[in-house]
C-alpha cells in the first residue's frame, strides 16, 4: 500500500516536475496543444501510461487544453510516490509531443 508524501518529499518531487503544483491534495498541471486533435491524441496516449501503472488520473479536455490531477485513492485521496511516478511519465510523454 502507498503512503502519503510528507511536505518535504512533495517539495523535492515538485522541484523535478516543471509546471506541476500541489493543490487540494492533488498533483496537477495543464498542458496546451496546437489543436483539439493534438490534445485528444495526447489524452489517449497518456491513458495507456496510466493504465499500465493501474493508476487513473482525473483528466479534463477543453479544446486544446488537457488538465491532469493526480491523487492516490487508497490512502484517502492524498499524493503518494505513485502520483509522482505517473506525473514523470506524463511529463516525458507530453513534453515530447509538444504539450
């Protein structure tokens, strides 16, 4: 079972995640793409990464914007290392796609 990250662990994790923030017990970031099509393609691609990790983020897509919120439900909706790992995978994937 996962454990909630401490404030200092969160600070270290966020220092390596450009543009991500900790808010309301979530790690979150908004990506912008050149078109709706590119945003949806990124959404679909990141869903494969999330499924591979058995970790399912909250995702909102509006036109060229994809908002992602990560939290771990089995620790009461707090941020864990599992969220940080998925954020890093998303970052690698979406930055490479121009997000």
